[in-house]
C-alpha cells in the first residue's frame, strides 16, 4: 500500500508543479501570474537560499524542490483521506496518474515552455562584452560619453571632491581620488530567471587627464 501512496504522491507533486509552470508561462493576467508564482515559492526560495547562485539557479533543482514539497502534501492528504481505499484501487490510481504526470514533466523540459529556464542571458553577455570592448582603458571622456549615448544609455556624471569608494563587489572594487570624474549608469534588461532579473551596472573612472583608468561593466542580479 505504501509504495502506491508514494507513487501517487510523486505523480501529483511533479504533475502539479509542471502544470503551474506551464500555466505561468502562458498566463497573461497579472493576478493569475502572481498566484501561480506563489505556488512555486515553497521550493524556489529554499533552493535559492541553499545554492546562493551568482548567476541563476539550476531549473531542475527548483522544479525538484517544488515537486518534493507538493508530493509531501499529496502523501499527507492520501494518508488522511484515503485510508479506507483498498490496495487494488490505489494501484490502479497510481498507474492512471503516471502517464499524464510524465507528459507534463516532459513539456517542462522544453525551455521555451518553462519560465524556470534563464532568458536573455546570451544577449546580456554580448551586451556586456560589446560595451567593455567599446570602452577600453585609456579611452577619453568625450569618447566614452559618445559611446554611451550611441547605445541609448542614460548616465550620471560627477566629479569627486575627496577620496571615495565607488564600488565594492566580491569580484571588483573601485576607489576614486579627489578630482576624478565618474560616469555611472544602471541599464535595465529583459534577462532573468524565475524570481530574479538582471540589470547591467556601469561605473567608469577617469583621472584628471580625462582618460579612463578603471571600469566596471557587469550584470547585477536583482531578487525579491
């Protein structure tokens, strides 16, 4: 009896998670999208906290975490409400639930149908590399302004009156001296994955000679 309960619970958990993902990908109603997203939080948030990815969480891990959560809920429900059902009916139910669950899980393996798969990351990488190549060390201030304007990037420009830390990231830190010119920008992008999106952060540091002496052009992960 227990093995059939487990089989039914796993089919229900995986099938329900798959159905939520497919509906979320096809949903155009904001209220419905919010509701469907909430169903993915029980597994998505713990997976993200455990993995702490610098880029994006593996889609399979988020899917598996949610499937296990809802399988546990299904198993508890079966144990409470289906105690009087005979073994043969449990076996039949397990066999009938397996094919649709497999089909739904198979559909979520298609990236275009599954919002857990990263989107726009290749374009973001290209955008970063193109901007980095267009703004090499030593480029002049006027040239940098022209490059940013040509790409439609709105930026802020300031002159530091004293030494200041402009950027402090795990992979990079930039400190400006008095008299240095700073150009900064935050570029919104369409890149992202479930729960998180990406902007591109731009920090350009110019010396008194108006030549670029340090830069940071990199994606910024934004999560709720």
